C-alpha cells in the first residue's frame, strides 16, 4: 500500500473542529516533519509558533484572522509558519536573479510536511493565508525580524462535519512528459 498517497488522499481542508485539545507530542512530531524538509541551500529559513493557549488562540483568531476566516475560531490550536531570511546568497542574490522566493517556497514545503504528518496522526488542518501579519505578530510576540508566511488551523475534526471533497484537475491537464 502506498501509505503516503493514502494520507494525501484522505486530507481535506477542515474548517470546523471539536474542542479536544491537541496533544503536545503530536505537535512535536509535526515540527519534526518540518525540520527534516528540504530547503534552498539547506538554509532552513523556518520558525514555527504553536499556539495552544486558549486565550491566545481566541485573540489571534478573533482579531488577526478577521471575518473572512471566522470559522477558525473553533480551532484549538494554530501553527504559525514564519520565515527568517538571513542568507545573503540564497535569500537575496539567488532570489533576485531567479525571481523565485526560495524562502517562501521552503516554508510551503515544511508546512505541508506538517499538514501530512498531522493527517497521519488523526488530526485535521486548514491553511490560512489571509490574516493581519501586524496583529498576529503583536498578539503572539513574534520577533520583529521574522515574517509570518502562513498559518495552519489544527485540531480534531468536529464529529458532525461532513467535509466536502474539492474538485482537482485531472492528471492529463497537469502532467506532460517530454
Ligand atoms: C497558501 C494557502 C492559503 C490558504 N488560505 C486560506 C484562507 O485564508 N482561508 C481558508 O478558508 N482557506 C484557505 N486555504 C485553503 C484552500 O481554500 C483549500 O486548500 C482549497 O480550497 C482546496 O481544498 P482542499 O484543501 O480541501 O483540497 C488556503 C490554502 C493555501 C494552500
């Protein structure tokens, strides 16, 4: 059985959670999955803030995520993905020359590793890209030199939720061989 593909197929964005707290050991396993990710020149420009304190989750979701992501208020945990862009060659010269933001790409890879590890542990997630970075940094006391790239809501799916399966493009549309 292709276990990785099974987990990938099972994953869906979940926007309604039960109140059950997320175990610290599972959060640490997710961080381990991120830690082992590939990154441009192995610069590992990621830092993660796991928000489990209910007051902070409430403040962050109510104030920094705004009404468009109001659903996030049911999540018992947030995983905030930040970048530290320190390496002059990889993060400035190579990014300027190629036009590709390697440090953002690296964060995306690491955070999706987390998503898949969470799914494999019976947890559910949803990426959140729409938020106020300024408010989030203030609420969570995130260092000034870090950028918040994206965050994940994290928790156990609400038992009454029947998640929708999103339509995906067919293989022949996205893959060509040469
Ligand atoms: C970078 C990124 C940002 C996203 N931002 C949001 C968001 O702010 N709010 C939201 O409800 N979903 C957000 N999503 C989730 C997408 O809407 C979702 O992945 C897409 O509709 C496909 O559904 P699926 O994840 O169930 O396959 C985001 C996804 C990604 C990858």
